[in-house]
C-alpha cells in the first residue's frame, strides 16, 4: 500500500511550527524525534485526571499501575519479549549505568568484556568504568574506517573463555550503519557471554526481535521513537532474576521493579503505549506484534526511498564528503557528511537561518568513531536524520539548502 504520509504528519503537532517565515523541516530525529499527538494527550490526560504513586488502594494509584502494566505489554510486543522483563527509567544511558553496576558484581580480575568502536558512548563507558574498577580486560571490535563497518574477522580471537560480557549497538546513531548483531551474539553465546544491545537508534526505523538476535539485555529511549522522554531496559528474566541492582533497602527486590530506581515518570510512561501503538497503526495483522512488524515494513520502505534520494543528490556535490558504508550494507536513513571550507556548526546554523531546516552537528557521543576518522578537532559531523514524518518535498528543500550554502560559502 502507499505510505500514508498525510495521515502520519497530522499526528505530529510540532510539524506545524514555522521559523523565519517557513515551515520547519525536522531532520534532527536521531537526537530526539517529534512526539505523536496521542502520546502528548495521554500524558496530559493522566495528570489532569489525577496522578498517584504505586501500591495504593485508591483509584488513581490503581490506574497508574494499570497504565504502567499496559506500557510494558506494548514494549514486550515491540521487542518480542515479556512484560515482566521490562523496566523503565530516565533514559537508555541511565539504565545502562544502573544495569552495569549490577551485572559487574560477578566480574573479577582476569575476566574480559568486549565492546565496539562504532558506539554511542552510553554503550561503552558504563561497562568500561565497571571493568576498570575491577581490573577486567576491555577489548574492542575494531571499526574499519574504509568500509565504515565493524571488522568481525577477528571476532573468534577477541572472544575467549574469559569473556563475560559483550556490548554492541544495533545501528550507528551517527553514520547509520546497521551492525550484524546476530553474528556477534551467536559467537558470544559460544563462550557463555552476556550480550547487551543499544537499540536506541534502531527502534525508530526497523523491527527488533530480541529472541531472533539473541539479546540478553536491551536498552532504548522512547523519545527517539515518537514518544516522551522515557528510557527502558528489557532483560532476559533468568538473568534479571540473578542481578542485584544498587537500590534503597525497602525498595522492591523482585523483577523488574528492582531496576526502577525511585518514583518513575508516570505521565511519560503512559505515552510509551501510544508511541508503540503509532507504529502498529501503520501496519496490518491480527495481533499487536503482527501490526508492529507490518508497520515497521512500511516505515523502512518509505524512509529508504527518501534516504536514497538524499544520498544520491549529495553524492553529486564534489565539495561534500559523505560518511557511509557501501550500498550493500544496511543503513538507517541517517546521513552524515562534511563540506570543504565550512565548519559543521557554521553549516548547520546557516541551514537553520537560511532554509529553516533543522540538522545537527558534532560527534553525537560517537566520539571514538569521530576520533578514528580524525575529525573531532574540526567539528566532527553534519548529520541529517530522516524520520517517518518527513516528505520528499522536504528532502528536495534540504538538498537545495545544501547546494545554496556551498554556492555562497
């Protein structure tokens, strides 16, 4: 079926914003998407009708628990997991730090962990800092700077009987490369290692099957996926039950509540359900999960058509360098580039002021990637992130804006 772009755009109130007399083009989705109206209304309605803390006998408390339970059901369908494996928190980074302190309790000197060089640092530093505290060896799957993919040729050498933990991202939030999580997970399981995956940049764009990919610990942030500012962790129950997170003494010690530190963002959590429902509404099927998978198919195909146009047009500009893996490598619709003779920050500022197109610049916490490419000191990347609500007309406007800046730099 044809992608219902007008239906989609009508569900995002922020798309009506103007700047400098023009309708804004939002291409900053990798840093945080715009929010679907149902999620906005859900949070508002929750607060208007009376919020409450948990475990009370009165209606607002009972309703709050029911809404949190519903959100966990939807997240379980989103990742093919179980509701009792889902914990909420501030954001993916916070959840990773909480989980790292718990999972590292069993690490000892001489153990090893394996990370990658193509990561947001939220999926490096929580694990690395715990490893350093316990004199655990930290290894990295190297980035091939020519192909802009992870070099898995040495994977069997990097993984040993001492490897206790492996962390890998689903996709690069900076250059869009989708990693071969399945291959890494299969190899890690052969040595008995726990596999943690940063799903933040993946979930706005494609379906993530926790079981198929062999993921033990999955982390994400719903504000990257059309919802409110809520983080989440999904941890395999048999592993989750063994973890002993740092918490205050009277707090629950059962799964998954024991990872939910303090009172949660209830008005945000009710919006999680609506963010997932938005994806399912774009699909077809008899179950929520079937609709989610079908919805993602529609999203992937549509976003891919926009990204193909942008990459093709930017590739024609000789003053512009694209940072992307070759065509055969799967990528999210995230385009990173640089332009000769103008800093990334100056470029994004001009795009905003001259074209009312919002794009971002920097290393986006993928510091190791930018460092290996030798561009940290000069401002790192310019990044345009295409999302479900963007149009081909906006892509043409963006490309024209790039051409105008280069012509008049």
